[in-house]
C-alpha cells in the first residue's frame, strides 16, 4: 500500500456512521478508549490494536491509534516512521504535556484512522516520568482534547509494567489482555492487581473488558490454556480466539493491518469476530 502522508490531523467531520452509545450518552462527544496490555512480549497486542482499528474504521468510526511503545511497531504497521517522516511530534509530546501535544496525530493510509506515533526517544521520556507531578495521569490528561475528535481511541502499550503502561491503563475506559502460552495467565493477574491499585488511588473507572487467546492452535497446551482461562476468568474470558497464522508477520512487514492485507483470511475473520464481541460487551452499536 502507499505510504502514509504525515500531515496534521484535523477534527473529525460529522458523519452518518457515528457510534450509538446505549448508556451514559452526553451532549459532549467523547471517544471510547480501549487499551491492550500484557507485560509479556509477543502476545499480539500491537497486531490486535492495528486490526481492531482497521475494522472499526471500516465500519464507519473515526479511530485514533496511540502508540505508547518506544519500539514504535504500531506506527510502522501503518507506514509511519519517525526516522524518515517529517513528523509534527510523537507520543513523547503528550507525556511531556507540550504545547503541541494536541496536534501530533497524523493521518494514515487507511481511511478513518489517525495515529499518534512513537519513537525510540520515548524510552528516555519514560525514565524521567517518575520525577513529574501527576506522572501516572499524564496520558489521560493529554488525550482529553482528542476524545472530542474521535469515536474510538485504541492504545497500544510496551511489554512491561512501567510508567507508560500505568498511564495507558489509567487513560482507558476498558482494557483487554491478549494471552499467548500458559505463562500468559500469570501476567493477567499482575495487570489486574496493578489496575485495582491505581483505580483505588486515583478513583478511576477503568474496566477489565476481558482476556482472549492469541496464536491459538489444536495443541494440548492451548487446550489446557482454554480450560484454565475459562475456569479462572469465567465471563471475562472472551469467546473469540485468534488463530495462529503467518499472516500476522507478513502484514506487519508490509505495513498494513491484517484485515486489509489478507481480507479473506481466517486471521482477519477472527479479528472481525473479536471486534463484534467487544462491541457487544461495551454496548456499542454502529448504524
């Protein structure tokens, strides 16, 4: 696909495909914020964020993706490269609450999707965050203006439990945990404890939307994971499972989300089913 044009994102125009919220609808528009977190790398956070963004945009929502991982893999999946592109800013500007922090979103090659890109320099910013006042709430503060411009904001996070992950969780209405392998369930427990502590301290309303299996297959190991997840997490264990497929790496290498790179693949079908299940769980209906 053609490379993106990294121009400044304007406020979203009104359109006929805006989401219908069945609860707590107010006169002032505010995006739904969903994040993907897991301290374990390779669980599919970034691939899922890109896929969900593409699917919801395809269905008419104005979507903002936020890349909070200094590796910048989500940005690269949409053809945005801080090294070669002339960017107005990156995620670092939001964490530093710079004057331009509400102007750094850039358009992608996918209609309906803008992204706040990341760069390797964000790692330095994260190291300095503990010295800043309100360090755990900086991202949520910076996103307030963006919430007025979009229907949905999807946050990607690095594979750890550092300050960026805490900010991502605290800025979210809902969070999802993708799990791959038996060890993955341990990371779910750790993230849940972290969220519980922060919601108590900061009086937040961040909700656990659920966990789901990625890279699923027919092995005994995956079956044991399914059984244990269903027993431990009950209704928080999503029914949708993302099957193992080489398409994920191919799509990432081509700088294109899975649903657009391999539209008719089983992997794309899995992600569309996941988007459907998420919509049901948050009572989101699209005209």
